[in-house]
RNA sequence: GCGAGAUUAGCUCAGCUGGUAGAGCGUCCGCAUGACAUGCGGAAGGUCACAGGUUCAAGCCCUGUAUCUCGCACCA
C-alpha cells in the first residue's frame, strides 16, 4: 500500500456488490432529471439546436413480468440512448406500456378459470373493470423492472395505450380511413377461434403440420376428396377447371341429382379456374361459409352461402341427425354413415397438410363468415413501398428489407375488430336490422343511415396492433404536440424481428398515412433470446430465464453485457448464465482497476505534463481504441464495441498498462511518476465513459467516487463521449 | 411451393470492405506478484460441413451438394 496517501474510498476495499449500488444510482439519475431532454437543455448539458436522437420504446405488455426478450431490447435501446446523450445529442426515449388487448384478456381468463369463473358469465363492463385493476398492478411491476435494468427513458413522457390521447388518435384514424374510403364493413371469411370467441388476422394464425386421413367420396358421377367431411352437409356445388378434359361433358351450371349424406340433393356444376386438375380427382365440392378459397369461388359465381358449424364449433341443424355435435367427434360418424350408404370410395391414411390453429390455444381455427370492419391495405402498403424505394428509411440488414417488401407486395386487407372486451372500443353503430355499420365518434347516430332502423353500439374492440401501429404518433402527441414537431420521425425503431409485420409494418403504413412522414428512419431488429442451448424459452420446457433472477445473482451490468456481446443484430442469441458470470467478474475487474488507479494518484491536478512515451501511448493506443469503438457504435454494432471495450480494459489497461505502471510509479523521477499518474487517470476516465452505455451502474458508481478535479461532469451519464 | 439464414475449438457462438483463426465456459500445468483468487502466468485443443472455381492470397467471393433452423403461402 502506498504510505503517502490513503485517498482511496472505503467502498473499494471489498469486491463490487451490484445490489448495494444499482437502486441508489437509478434514483440519482431519475432525480437529476437528465432522462428528460428539456432538463438537459435547461441545465446546459445539451443545446436546443443539438442533433436530435429519439426512440419510442416498444411498450411491454402490462400483463406480466419482463422476460429475457424485454431485457434485451431495454439493453440495446439504452445503449443507443446513453451513447447519444453522451455525444451531446438532444436525446429522448419514450417509455410506455401496452394494454395488449387479446393477450391480456387471455391471461386474465386463465385467472378466472382458476377461480372457477368465466368471462362468458360477465358483462363486458365487469370484465373490463376487473382487467383494468389487474393491469394497473402489473404495469407498476413491469415499470420498476424496466427501471432496474437501467433504462434511461423519460418517465415524464410515459404513456399507456389506453390513455385518452391514444384513443383519440386511433378514433380519428378510423374516421379518416372511412372518409378516404379505405375502411369498409362486409361479410367476409374470418379466422375464428371457437375457444376464444374472436376473430384473428392471418398473422395471428399459426399453421401446424399434420398427418390426417383424406377421404374420397362418391358425389353423383364424381369422386371428391376432403380432409373435413364434417363441413360437407351443405355442399351443393361441384367445381372443376374449365379446361379439364376429363369433365368436358359437364357444362357450367348443369344440375345433377345425387344422393348425399342426409338424402338426395341437386348439385350444380361450376367451372372455375380455382379447380386444380392436379389435385385429387380434379373435382371438388365447396363450403363457402367455412373456407376462404370456397368463399372466393362462391363470390365469383354468386352462389349461396350456408353456415354449417356454429361459433362454438358445433354442427347446425343443416347437419340433420348430427346437429349439435362437436365437429371433432362428428367426423368419424359422418364417414361411417357415408360408408354405409356406399358413398365412401377410399381413405388415404397419410395425408400431409398444415392446419390453421389459434396461436394462443392451438385449437383449430374455423373459418367463418362474419360482418367485420376491414382496412383496405393496398393503398397504405404502396406508400410504404415508395418510401422504401426512395430510401426514406432503412433496415439494418438487407434480409429484413426483402422479407418486409415481400409481405407488403402481397398484403391482404386487415380485419381490425376483435370480439373481446379489453381494448379500445370501436366508435361505431351497427344497425340491428340491416347490419349496416356507421362510424360515429361523438355518439350522434341514433338510427340507421341506410334503412332507418335501430342501432346499437358496436360491441367490438380494435385489434391491439391497430392502436400499437399508431404508437409513434401517440407518444409524440400528434398532431399538435411539441414532441411531435421535435422528435418525429424518430431516429431508430428497435424491436424484435418477430413483430416486423404485426407492428413495424403497421407503424410505417399508418404513420405515413396520417402524417405523410415515416415514423422512424432506421429499423434495427433484434433476434430472439434463447436458453444456453439455443432452445426457445417456454414455461412448459421449464427453461425460462427471468432477468430479475440473473440481475440479483450477477448484477444488471453483467446481464447487459451477457446480452450484448456476441449478439449480432438480427440473429438469435443464447443467454447463458456462465457467460453473464464472466461479465460479473469483469465488473469486479473494473472496480479494482479504479481502486488501483485512484490509489496511485497522489496529485489530482491535471497540469502534470505527459512525457513523450506516455503521450505517444495516449495517441497511438487510447485514441485508436476510442475511434474503433466509436465507429462500431455509429454502425450499431454494439456487440463488437462491447467486446473491444472489454479487451481494451482487461487485456490492455489492466494487464499491460497497470502492470508496467507499478514500476514507473515507484520511480524517483517525479516527471515519470506524475506523467504516469495522469496517463492512468486519462485511461480510467475514458474507460468509464466507453463502458458506460453497456454497464451504466458500475461505471457511474466509480465515477461518483472520482475527485471532481479529474472529471468533466458530476454525473457520468451526461459526461462527454471521449474523442 | 416461395424465400431467408446457419454449418468455425469439447459446449455456446464472434470473426465488419478476402492477407497465415477469436471470446466465454470447460480442460491441463504453475503462482500470493503494490488493485483484483470474481485473480495472475502458461498450455493443450480447429484440414473454418463437403466438392469444385476466382485470386499472389478465401472461414470470408462464385457454383454445386448435404444437413439443420426459421419466415411466408397453399391445401380438395
């Protein structure tokens, strides 16, 4: 120990203990007001005309604790924000939380189920009110977890997706879509989940590959094939390709009497190009109410529509003796009856197909016809494609751009209503007589504008993604807010690649639609966080890693480093606690570097002159590292920047510089000694700054122990990025 | 069916515009050395999936093959 002086603060005498510092430091940051750019301007940390850097946080669902994916996005975005702030940019990060309509309701329904209750025994109002309370509690927990991760977002600008401001924008968009004739209400095929009793967009439907039986039945003179005999009761149209030579004797519109499941029927021949001669026998019957393809054929030829299966998945009276049966149990019995009647030709036991399922419960989706609000997406998608062509925004990686483009070029209209209580109500009236729907923002419509009949409030709510798609508008207070004028378009949209269509594409389309401008300039999509073996985390596998547990065990800084190093933008990454532990050790290393450095410095004045070799060291070593790391930061390669910083600090600063300093500091030549002290001081200051975006807590904890004369700011968070 | 990505040390993965392979963990040997044993010094371990090609030079570029993963779409 150096006998001359003992300025070393006592905290350094024991290893770095994250739990001791993190909460206090976050409180200090939050109370300093520097998360808020207005305060930064007021206190001279940044200037009003400084370059703008803004991010809208993907609002976590207010229905559960944070998972590893949240920890990843908070880390990446906080790195961006802290880096920008240290560069003196006018920086803001808009936090928020999402009511997550269907998701939250589904979570809450499970709670109800545990209590032996069901939402179907409650009014929408009761359900809404209970979920509201549930969400308030979870929202607070979630926000504190975001804080614990070190997120330097501006809480004074926080927003919830059910706040008035959001609802107003969403309602106005709905109205504008109607005025621009981009909104229509019509009876179309929807993806209906018989369990959740709501419709979904195509994005919410998952396809499960299955091996099922495929049945061939005699249908008059034809043999038809189907995997779903239970839908066939109403089939009275037989479709084939117009050019199929095998069936040229049959004419379009020709009627044929034949025996079918429940007795004789009259079938009509339809020639349509949707009939693929290559599949099965080239002949099919159609069920327009329960199939999108069949629906389209029926529309083209103005055919009848009949519902066979009810909203709960049970057969309707058209099924005769099978009415009331659940379709899952009815199938075999129907086949048995057809066999009895001699109409079963054969069964292919090994038919491979993929079945649409509810992404949440896995139950088979039943296509149904339902009157729904749809948004015409093609005009909106074209605007987005033009913006992409004009390079008004860019993806970090080309592959994201290709995927995005492909989706937009093949976009389908968007059903935006959900039959659930938890969400933003659709401001519309529905006629009880003619089903006509009327947009009504101010509750002024009392009778049907079409038939004069009675109207009721539309009981549905918006698809969560319809409101989330307007999130950048809401957070910045479109259209008149100062934030909108200052921070829109935002600099970067950073979110998971799994929601590129759900969210990113919708924000782009709706943002362009409302403002004519892109909601953001750069899109950074991160991959999924998996467990240490690369498996998807799931409760059933028991491999879910809760960020809070990792934080407690290794510290938040270590978690952040574990999430960022080696994590290539867009690629999935594996979270391994051994890796996080390595960064816990690194945190302790930094701690001891600071201890050694501060202990070595006897003279705090910065006027010590660097000797030639130390000066060269700064120029050829420190500066070079800073430039390299800054370059990685500027290209959003935080994985590389973090790794460089790690090696620079450990392998050079600690292993080389400090080791050689031990002899130099003992020199009797005061110039050598003082020069060395100043060199170490510069290294420490720079290292802390470089590491701060990645490891904000420990770097700030050390910064707070550094004598004022040595530093350019009281709080590291607002110190200047080194050059 | 359309499209994308992956294949590098025992494990999990980096390697940015081509120049004799890197990290973490693990393994082996040694060590109290003005901070740190959450440490220090050292070592072993890779024909960079395979086959061709371009180049003075290829893990990196081109062609093909194999295996795996993911996304989208369709299904009578």
